[in-house]
């Protein structure tokens, strides 16, 4: 699939982008999440400066990303340990 031109609005600024067609929906959803988070911060905190709101959003999503990455790494380690244990049990069983 080819590239398409789209316009994304984030924090009342429009950004023209060229994206792969299959990525368009994800990019639009990401922009909506950012705008929703900005709106939430505006309503709940005494922050009006767009730069501060964007910085708070970046911090939120970077933290979420790092937590998810850590969780995946921990789960990968747990799975690897279980595979090792299963392999050891099977080796013991078949070596008898």
C-alpha cells in the first residue's frame, strides 16, 4: 500500500504528514489520545500553557511505554524460565 497525505491536529496545531495507508488509523487514534489527555490536564490542573500540557503528555506516555516494556521483559523472562524447566523435565523423562 502507498503513502497518503493527512493532516493531524495536536494541541490546536495542524501537522501535515505523509503516512502509509495502514498506519493512518493508528496515527489518528494517537493524536486523539494526546488531545484527550491535554483536555484532561486542562480541566484538572491549573495549567494552560500548551508547551507544559504537551510536556505532561509526553511524560505520561513515555512512562507508560517504559512500564509496558518492563512488563514484557519480565514476562519474557518468566516464559523463558518455564521453558527451561519444561525442557529439563522432558530431558529427565526421556533419559530414563
